[in-house]
């Protein structure tokens, strides 16, 4: 078992201490980030963009994810390892169970699925079989072709109402964590208060129970040279990667990141 478990994350939410999550794809960074105090290492399918150079996460396979989870597991010093189920890896019940088994056996402690209320069915199935699941709501990059781009979600009243209802339904279905990407801060705050499970934000303001960033973005390594509004470069002013990782953890815990300039209004 890692030092950080689901119980740890629930206690952090209850005590009000923020959860620091960072994406991670290899053993060396897993070692450095977990040593710096990152609570959760997310082996995100963002690896399709930052490691493989694709223009979306859609080409990433379960085999890619399993390879990177196994690498992260070897370097990890006690963080909880969360892994993305990649595009279409949870399209059917059979695929969901088979692919979750592959990723849990590779070393993950929790799986993440992108979607909305329809995730209740796979999440219930996973919970019954002992696999903790995190539901990713808001901007869900695997659906970029439906969303028409990487845009803030939940600005319209009807969308916001639906996201709140989905969050509650997914908690009831057995989700252990929620991740909200690019949603107005006020909506993220309401959702975080409405559920008992930890809510992690990226571009969702400072009132969620924790934060996540893509490792390469927070180290100032954006491929395009242009970072999204919600990113802060933690390498700025630091003389080592270890110092930048510690600065990120401290800023999340002290709630100095994200600031208003990294957040979206309704
Ligand atoms: O794949 C990923 O890195 C993610 C984060 C953007 C939250 O899902």
C-alpha cells in the first residue's frame, strides 16, 4: 500500500488540508514528485500530448498507460497512483473491466474516467469489484471533438445545474474522487461543498479540495510555448526541478495557487 491512501485523501478533505496532485509518467519524476510531498501522481493520458507529441489525447492506448504506470510505480515513494483510462477504453462493460484490471495490475491504485452522469454505471461496477474510480467532469479532453475545442464548461445555468447533479449522482454511484477541469470557480466551489468525496481542480479555482497540473506545464515546458490561463510556471525563480516541485506542493497547501488570474468566472 502507498503511504497516501483513499482514507488519507478523505481525511485531508475533512481537515481542510488541500491535496497536491501532479501528472507523472516515469520513475525519475515519480521519485522526485513523491519526495517533494505530492499526494497523488496522475498518470494522465495527457502523455499523448506532452510525451508523444500528438495534438490530442485520443491516440493513447491502454498499453501506453500500463507502461507508464509501471514506470511510475518503480520510482514512487508513497504517493497514491491514479491512472487515466484512455479514449474508448471504457466503452463497454467488458472493456472497462479488462482494461482496469490491466492498469491496476501495472501498479495503479485508482482509475479516472472522463464523462458525465453516464459514468454512474461503470463507476458502480468498478466500486462493486473493489476498484476505486475518479470521475473527470467539465472539460473532458477525450471529447474535444464534441466540445468543439478546449473550452471552459458550465458557464450556462443549465450546464452548471447538470454538472452539480452529475457530481452528486456519481458520488452516490460510488465515485471516490471527482476532478473538475476548466469550470467557473463558483461552480467548482458549490460542487466541492455538495459532495463528501475529494474534488480536485484544474482551472477550477482555489475552493476545490486539491489541485492538479500537467508536470510539463508547471515546469514551463509547454510544447507550443503557450500555456493555458490556469497554468503557473513553478520553475520561475527556482534553481532546480526538486525546488519547483516543492514550491508547487507548498503553494497548493497554502492556497496561494491558484490565484484569481489562473481561474475562470461564471
Ligand atoms: O491527462 C491528464 O493529464 C489529465 C489532467 C489534465 C487532469 O487528465
